[in-house]
C-alpha cells in the first residue's frame, strides 16, 4: 500500500474503499472525493496504469487482484494504458475544490489526463462539424434564394 494515511478506517475497510475508488476512476475517468483520499487514489491508479503498460500475463493477474471489475481491467489494458505509452507517470491530475458543506473537509477532483485531451479533441471536432453544418445551411439558403428570385423573375416575365 503506498502512503501511510489511515483515513480513519481499519485496514481491510480502507483497502476495499481505495480499490473501489480506483476502479471507479478507471471506469469513469474522474471522481470527486476528499483531498487525502484523492492523494491515495492517485498513487494507486498510477500503479495500475503502469501495470497496464507492461501488458503481460503477470501484470493482468496483478491488476485483476486489485481492480474489482473485469471489464475495467480489460479497458485498462486495451484502451487506457496504450494512451499513456509514451508518458512516464503523471497519468492523473488533481484539482482542489471548495470545502464540503457538511463538515468543511477539503474536496478534490481527480481526473485521468488523457480524458481531458479527448474532451478537447471532441469539442474541436464538434465545433468543426457545427461550422461545416452552418456553412452547408448557408449554401442551401443561398441556392433557395436564387431559385426563388428566378421564379419571381419568370412570373414577372409572364
């Protein structure tokens, strides 16, 4: 177990909680939790991604023993780890948020870095599609206006 934070829980409960949080983070790409939990989850997640980059049978078995869902392990080895093939560490990013309302605990948002790149690319693609669609609509309206003008000229000529 990396880190020495006990998080106010017995060992088995703490390990189960962190395993669940790492699984959720790898499954969804981001998670909002307390700052100290996020720091623990960050180190464990980075270790799992490093295992995914090895892509050996032993690495898959080690990941299966920690991550609680098989489909998340498959996603880790098939999609997540190859995205970080040229990156040495720093697979996650943490953002501090405002304190939690009930007890004032420091909150943090932890994300996978590649998800941010993919989101930026998607927004760029969407904006390009939107501009292409607006250009196509503008051309269609111009064609319709020309046809309408020709029709009015023909009616005037008659």
